[in-house]
């Protein structure tokens, strides 16, 4: 649960898990370009029921959990989605994507 301070009232109210990253606050996500020895890039096909870009091909990755480092999130997401362990990750880019009522920062 998240605690949100109500400004000007000097009180705080408990918010349930209903707050959504990217909708109610800026979400942070990580993704990886994973290359094999031939320079080919690993892409995963999103399910037809994915909330973002259903059926599209995308690099593996996902949201950074509260209290988690970006590096730990990347390792976790890659392991969950591909069963691979990453070696020597390098920062490639950081983008900010506010659009259509959502806002994500992607690393």
C-alpha cells in the first residue's frame, strides 16, 4: 500500500493497491536488447491480451518495483521472461513517454 499525504490538511490517507504506475504516477520500466554471438536481437511476442501493444514484438523487460534498483529489475524481468541470466548490462538509452493518459520512463 502507498501512503499519500494530503497537502494543506496535515493528514495522510492510506491508498490501496489501486494506484497504477504510468497512470496515477510516472512508471519506470526497464528493457534489454539481448544479442547472440551472431548479432541477432531477441524479441518476444506480446500476448493478445497484453495491456500495452497486444500481439506486438518487443524486447524483454517490465516495470521496476518500489524499492528495487533498475539493475535488479532488469535481471528479474529477463529471468522471468526468458530464463536467461544477463551478463555485463550496459545503459543504452533513457526515454520519457508521456502519451494518452499515461507516462513511463524507460531505461
